[in-house]
């Protein structure tokens, strides 16, 4: 049983490590580019800065972990919830392959920016949808995570709704919903969304591995 538990733990730690590496890569590229304003600039713009390759690498790492989660949830979960996870995974994968434009090009987007922006928006909308649809399944597998899953689901939904407002505002003639010296808070809100989404993914991966682990332990 000990060997089985160790193997099961390793299967959970692998994708969790990918999420952690993705978060660290994003933090690193932010720290390496102090000239960018984290309050008003989205992380996508950092691809043009120092070590900008870290950003697509981070997205691909999180996408890989999300794909693992989709597979591990199995066919017994709600199809709509798994479909939303697939859209999230595909969205961030496409966003990683098509870089955003440099800062200051909100009103004159390139083809790459249009693909990146639409894919990212799709992903941001899909993740909270998946969180809502899969909440009961995940809580049933790991009841102890109920409070944390509920909190992060709510945080993802609310933060994504706020982000949508700021994105529409920015794209409709330029930044205006700002505070103090910041022309817009879209960058800060985006980081809040990513924090909630990554946290939810980590909890969902932990819960998703529970059923298989319990089945193996019961057989042992």
C-alpha cells in the first residue's frame, strides 16, 4: 500500500509541479522587466521583454497540467465541464504560440495579437465555467477541499467578469478605468484571474487523483 500511495502521490505532484513552474516563470519574467507596469500591462506583453520566452513556456506548462486534469477526471464527470477544460487548455496553448503585440498597440492589433487575444479570452471564460460545472464532482472526491474549491471558484468567476469589463474598456477607444497614475487596472485584474485559476487547477488536480488512489488502496 505504501508503494501504491507513493506512486499515486507522484502522479499528482507531476502536474502540480508544472503549474508551479508556470507560476514561477511568470513571476520571473515580471521581475526581469521592471520597466513594464504590472498594474496596467497584461502579462502577454512581456513576451517582448527580457527572457520573454518564459511566458509561452509558462502557458504551455500550465496547459500540459490542464490536459492531465481533463484526462484524469474521466468519462464519469459532466461532459460540459470537461469540454470547458478542453477549451481552456486549447486557448492557452494557442495563446502561447501566437505572441501578443508590444505595449501601446491596443487600437492597431496585428494578426498574431488577434489570435492571441481571442484565444486568451476564450480560455479565461472557459476556466471559471469548468470550475462551476465540476465543483460537485471534485468536492465529492475530496470533501475536505470543499471550502477552498468553493472560494477559488467564486474568485475565478468574479475576477474574470471584472477582467472582461476592463478588456472591453481598453479595446473600446483606449484605457480609461484607471486609478491614480495607472491609466487602466487591466494588468492587475488579469493577475488576480491567473492566481485564482492556477489555484483552482492545483486543487482540482489534487481532488481528481483521489478516486483512483482510493480504488487502488481498496484493491490492495
